[in-house]
């Protein structure tokens, strides 16, 4: 998986056969990225309205947010790529998308975890969309780069909505269990 992920980061087009690795590797990559998201200092800093999360809670929340977002994006892309007969459903889209996220998103989340302001990592996040679009168009010959990027951009809308809902539910559960202290 690592060689495929690095090749995708370098914008090399790869066939679906390169993503025929065990599913646990894709899950492990996603969990690592989620843990990096949970290390974001802003999650633990808090505000006057909302206290910060303890580190273990932030890590679980980061993984939960990432997995929910990933699954929503994946479901959207399965539908999007099949439109107009572009993709026949053959090939492991789960592994392809996870591999396309590993380097760019892992690097972006890692930099934010190290305290780099998100604005400075914006070019890397935009490049991550390009990497994903290139990965899709490389594995699915009937899907152009523009169509693939459009699918990723559009999939971010329901993913952000799902993450917001999960975030609200997660915050309520954590406040009810006392893992996150409520503001006075």
C-alpha cells in the first residue's frame, strides 16, 4: 500500500490492480490519519464557550470524524463514478481512496498536529484533492480528471454535514459522560 500511496502522491496513474492489498492496510492508514487529526492542538485548546478535549477524547474524535467523512465520501464517489457508465463497479474503490489519502492527508494532518496553522497547509489540502482526482481518473479510464475532482469536491458537502452531526452527537455524549467538562 505504501508504494501505491506514494505513487499517487507523485501523481502517477495506477490501475485498480495496484489497490488489491488487504483491507486492513487501508483501515490502518485511515486510523493513523484520524489519530493525527485528533492531535490537532486546537481540539484540545478549547474556547470560553466550549472547553478543550482531553487527549484520549480528541484522538477518538479525530478517528471518528475521519472515518465518517471517508465513508460518506466513498459512498458518494461510488455513485458519482458509476454515472454515465464511467465505472462498472469493478475494482476496490475503498483501497484506492484510502491510498490516495495516505500521504497528502497524512502529511497535512501531521503538520497541523505539529502546530502549523491550517491556513499554511491549505495548498497541501488542495493538492490532496488533485491527488484523489488523479487516482480516480487513472484507475477509471472513462472518468476524466475534471469529473473526478468534481466528484471529490461535491462529496465534501455531505461529508461535512455528516461530520457536523457526528461532532454534535459526540460532544453531547462526552458532556453527558463527563469526559468533556461543560462550561460553567
